[in-house]
């Protein structure tokens, strides 16, 4: 959190956008998803503006900016702050809850529970709380896991995994998705999709994943597994997926060789003036059969808001979109629960899924909302 998430600081509305996104985060914490989405949409619309938006009237005229967001925009331009955001950010209990939910594996329910029990610090939690194995790692590596990954390091981590993957099976294809694919200059984690030509089921890739994970674990690149999901019969929400942490070997840090990258380095990892310490990074490995690659690319590129609007659009058209494909002839009951699985329309080709949905193609860089 913090910093301009994917927003270039030279954007004339950068500061306002950042505050709107922080406001959205606050409402997310409160479980107020409707408000969260409104502020995110407004931030995204503002990002498209070539000039600085100064007034309520200018803001409200922009598509996807509602009354509340327009008020906040004017307030911020006039006063340099959003009072509502300040109040939320200054509330000590809300602050504490936000802090606790920065622990990997901790959500708002868990955080509120701890606060009710009187815990106020990480040490309280460490000493008194019952922790799941994931939460324990979240606490032990709290600072690392809350440090964003510079884009160049995402690339270096990806390259490392690609080399290991190719040495096991030269035919696999790896694609970095998530915020990286959307062009972000830093990411919360690294999401890697793994596929191979001719595959139609994740079963055909599981042996490969096992080998890759053991190789990378043996050499010390993967440091811990957080969760592994295996596809079960009834479960179409998760394909095979491996989640854990990794560290980049020191000599693979971008720019370490004094190359161009070091010259215009904007990374947090500054060589020379700071003792190098390997930073634990969150990594997700996702198995995707070739027949589902298009749908998986859409899903794992996100962002989550964009995905939700694509799924809603599919629903409106009597279809269903998930990370495995676009399905037609879905029959729903009155509560909108689906009664059948429908027929696969398209899974493999990202562009064709857009086309079948009747929406014009959006480059990954344009999928921030
Ligand atoms: N995703 C989703 N709904 C969720 C969680 C994830 O649709 N509730 C999809 C969209 C995300 C992608 O999965 O872009 C990867 O999830 P991440 O949590 O890794 O999010 P990002 O990569 O987008 O951002 P970050 O930089 O924080 O990792
Ligand atoms: Mg990610
Ligand atoms: Mn992820």
C-alpha cells in the first residue's frame, strides 16, 4: 500500500488519484464494497484525464465519476486533503485493524477478533495469539512481505523461474500475469502462469509443477510453501496452483552488473549504500492447460474489478466466464444461481473471449478497472 500504484507521478491528477485509491482501501477494510468500487472507478476515470481536474463540475462531467467522488476531488484540490480519509486514517482502531491485516493470512474478521482480545502490537500477536502456519510466516517476514516488488525484480524473479522450468521441460511456456502484465511499476507478488502446447487438463502439468517446485526449493529459491491447491472434481474455481515465497539470488538482482539498469535505478534495492539482504517475495505458480489459456490470462491479469465487470457482462448475456472459459446457454433460477454448466464457447483465445462477449479488446495495460 501507499505510493502511486501503477499511476505515474507525472500524471496531473496523481495525488488525487492516490487519495481516492486510499479511500477505496479504507472502504474495502470496512467491507463496503459498493463505496470501494465507486472510488476505484473514479480513480481509474481520473487517470485517463490529460489535464488536472479542479472542480466538482469538471469531475462530475466525467463518465464513471459519481457525486461523492466528485466532491472528494474538489475538496482535495482546494484543501490538500480528504477529511473523510483523514478521519478514517486517524482512527486508532481502524489503523490497528489495517495494520494487522497487513499480516499475510489475516483478514478483517481475524484482526477485529485480536483487537477485541486486547492485542495491540505484532509482539502481542506473536506471544499470545494462536497462529496458523501461514500467519506465522506472515509475522516472521512482515516487513519483507509488505514491501512492493520493483518491476525489474519481478522480471528477474520470472527469468529465474523460466530458466529452471526450461531445464526440466524445454516446451513449457511461462507468462507473468497479475499487476505486472497490467504494466505496474511495482507488484505485491509475482503471478506466473505455466502452460504447454497440446495440454487440455492441468493433470498433464502436475508432474512438471512438482518437479519445478522441488528443484526451486532444493536450490533455495523457494523458501516456503503457503498453500497448494489441487483441482478436485467439483471445484472449478481453482486450477492447480502453488503459493509460497521466494528469494532472488544476490547476483541476479537487476542492475547488479553496473548495466543501464543500475544507472537509472529507481529500485528500493540500492547497492553500495545499503547492506544487501535477500527479500522474501510472494509467488503464485498457476497451472493452465493450453485449452484454457485465454480465460486464465483474463482472470490472472485482472484486476479484480475488471474481472468482476467481465463476469457480470457474461451473466447479462446468458453466459458465464471463469478462469477456465466462457460458457453459453447457462440456465439460472430466480435467485440467479446457475442450474447447469452450459457449453464451452471459448477458452483458449483471449481476444476471442472479448469478441464473444461483444466488448472491444482491452490491452492488459488498460485493465485497471
Ligand atoms: N483475482 C481476482 N479476484 C480476486 C483475487 C485475484 O479476480 N479476489 C485475479 C485478478 C488479479 C489476479 O487474480 O489481477 C492476481 O491476483 P493478485 O492478488 O496477485 O493481484 P494483482 O497481481 O492484480 O496485484 P498485486 O500487485 O497486489 O499482486
Ligand atoms: Mg499479483
Ligand atoms: Mn497473486
